C-alpha cells in the first residue's frame, strides 16, 4: 500500500514543499527513511513507533519505506514526524485516503503521542499549497499569520485520528490579540540624564539608518542609550513585519501574542558569540543567526572591542549589501540582514582612556585594543561619538531645577518625519542612497564644498567616508526641515558625529 502526504521542510528562512511517500509491503520487518534526511529525520522511525504504541494504534510490523521527495534536497528537523505517521495510518488502512485529502501536516511527535511545536512554521506554511494544514496546538497562532490556510490542531495522535474520522472535534481556535506587542511599554529616552551628544546621535542614527559607534568609560550610559533606539524607529510596515516574523520563526525565537512581530527587533549577542551564531548556518537547515534576527531592527554589540576580530569582519558584507549568503556543499541560501548596527566600547581595556591620568593601560595594550577594529569595519560606521560620564548636577539635579529630557514619543515623531522625506526619494532612509544620486538629492553649497575638500586634501576623509558624511548631512538637513542643498552647518554637524575613537595621539601616548 502506498500513501502520499504533503508537508514542508525549512532551509534557511525559506520553506520548501515536501511530499512524504510511505510504502508498506510484506517482507522482513524494517523501517527505512530515504531522500537525504538528516539525523533528526532518520530518528523519526523511533518516535513514530513509540507514539503509535502509546496511542493504541496498530503498528505495521512489515517492511516500511518512507521517501522524502524531492530526493535531491536535504531535509532537516523533526517536523516530518506527523506526516510520516499519517502516511503510515493511510498505508495501513487505519485512515482512508479521502479523510486526509486536501490536507498537509507539520509537527513533531512525542513518545506519548503528543504533538509538539517545531521552528519555522511561518515559512513552511508559506510553502504549502493545500488549503488545510494540521499543526501542533502550540503553533496555532503562528500558523495563522499568513491567513491563507485553514489551521487545524489536535492534542495528540489519537485525537488526530478521531478528528480525521469525524468522531471528535478539532481543538477550538485560540483568541488572537495582534496589538498586544505594540501596546507594551518601551524604554523611554526621557530616562537618560545628560548625554546631549549621545541623544542627538541616536536621533540621527534612527532617522537616517546610520550605523552608530559609541565610545566612553564604564558607567557613561552607552548601553542605556542603545536600548532606546528601537523605540525611535516606530512600528514595522505589514510587509516588513511579515518578513521579520518569518526569520524569527525559522530561528525558533518566541513570537509575540498574535504571532506577528510588529516592533523592530533588538538583538544584543554576548561578545563571546561565535561566527556561526552571528552569521547563521551551523546545521543542515542553515538556521539564521543574530545578524538576520535583527533584520529591520537593531543589532547592538556591547563591548565591541572584546569580540574576536575575525567575527567582526564578517559584518562587512551584510552592512553593505543587506543580506547574508551562506554556502555549503549541498545548498546555498540568502537570508535578509538589513539592520541598524549600534556598537559600544571602552576607549581602552581599563575603560579610562579618555582621561590619561586615570588610564592604567600601557601603550602596547592600547594599540592592540585599537587594532581589534579593522579600518574597513570602522569606516562603515556613519556616526562615531564619544560620551563621558554625566555630571553630578545632571544625575542629581536640585529640586525644581532639573530640565526634563525629550521623551521617545517626541523624538520618534521627528524621526518618522525625516524617514517620510527619505521615502519620497525612493529609499527607506538616507543611508540607502546610492553614491551616484548624492549630487541630485544632496547637492553642496560652496561653503560646504570647501569644508569637505579640506578634509579630503588632508587625508582625514576617505572616498567612502565622503559619501557617508554627505548622507548624514542630508539626514541632519531633513531633521531641521531644510530640503534644499546641504549647507555648511549640516556638513560640520556630520563631521562632529564622526570622530576617530582611537586618535593617533591617544594611541601613541
């Protein structure tokens, strides 16, 4: 007896349709899975057998061959347990073919017959063409994000068989609350005391999509500033929200109530993270890494100088192209990775490099610390600011004299206005402006031209740096409401926000 059951597998952040073919015949009892399965797929025979026995279902003590078609594509994950079990039930005539017609199945089986969730439900649902999809109860909200399928759920394998026969009802759908995530509180910029330069840099970074490097001593508030960036970006567009949800689903990250990620993600990996954890890959399914999980959001690298230099240099390609390309012997995938990079680091290993009298580091230590950031990577930061510890009067203002800082809501409104201007130019934000268009959308006044020419002639600005300074200047002009040519004050402001975190004098002193 032959049975075919539709399903899907996950490669990178893309779902691929799979047909599970189950053939049961007389012969020496055996159970084999073919079609390039990984270890988790091959182990499904033991999980499925235990689930059958625990559910009081007849186990076919015959020769069983399971083919995962197409056979030329590698399959990964335990999500094929359920379609294999359903195929066995149809091939063993426990279920009739018409009872599963028009249905696809996704899910892992527990040894007790329970249906367990699997990562990547959203992209795998996108790959399924059948109108009805049966998933574990824990995946019900996630499976309904696309809205194209009728989602069915059963608590265990026995319940599934009874529901397919019509003897028991399916589990009722869960109540969705799609706006819960947007209603949750965010870190408010008004909580930051002092740090006028840092707050200004955050606003410019969010408005123009410019990558930001913050240097300063411990306790200056670098991390506090960085955690306020997502609140300035506003809610995601529906298409961006769906794209981010697909990536988070493929990575196995928990999704918010309602299943759709509506806020820009904020990812902050530890400085001991490996290259694979940042870039992705590592398994046959090519799981997305932290870079992709921060797509349309913020990737915050705290203690940037403590990351391995080889890991940091892997950021260069996604910062330029907005994608990660992972190539293996049997497959290659392209994963979106368009994020706002915010990094923080100390000026030296002891953290007191901004105050030479307090610094305990030797010259060799400071030079080695500075070399951890390669020139090409450092050049990709549009904004590089140095912050210091707030003054006592800013932390503990006299009662009634402390000036209230602007809240996230006020600053986010200016950011949204600047981004709307950028969208009128055909880009999401000014950081995406191509160099050939700068003469059109960011022409320079004579005074601004002289400032940049002097920097270039003295070797204090590279060609790439010139383009980045002009983009930042365009953002500053947009925030100020000036839509004409870039003026001298815009260029000077962009240069103030682009200081060298390791000036030669500080390294050689």
